[in-house]
C-alpha cells in the first residue's frame, strides 16, 4: 500500500468528490503530519512550529464549520500504532462533520476560510483526508 500525504486534492480526487450525492452528511477523517517549523507562503518570518501554526487554523476553522452547519467532533495526538505497519505515523487525527458535500464546498470557497487556511498550509507537511458516511 502506497501512502502519500498531500496538502490539496488532485484533480481526479476533486472530481470524485463533486460526483454523486452532494446532500448526504459526511465525516472527514484527517490524518495530519506537521512540519517541524511553520513556513508561510507569503514568506513572513515566524518562530511557530508546524503544530502551532495548525493550532491557529484549528481554532479558527471552528467558526467556518459552524457557518455551514458543520462541526469539529474530535481531535487528538497520535500516540502509537496499535495495529498494522506504516513507515511514519501521523502526528494528529481530527474528525469534522458537514451536513453535506455542498456545505464543505461552500466553506472551502469562502475568502474568510482562505485566510485561515494559510495557517493550515504553513503548518502541514501533508495529510490524508478520508471522506466517510454513516
């Protein structure tokens, strides 16, 4: 099994997200890997770690989720691997729920969200974002 952390979905992944039922509630499971030191795309100087920059995003994203009827339902540090094998563990797991794919698209298209997402990009080395339904 190949595992590759990314910051954004590929064109094919986004196409798959946009297909099918856009109105059913979804849960997004996020497996997060942080940069050692945050690196902002605008080149600003910072002493933040990747985890600290992502924590700013994590705090701000709660309001963005609420605007579209979603919410963060869990986040926690990864402490160890109980079963299976991977070359490198993720640093954190976070789960958010959205009333629909449409709601998630509305959120990530909002310019206010884009401002908060700068901290996400600065802090993350990459992630897996797994869409799930009940």
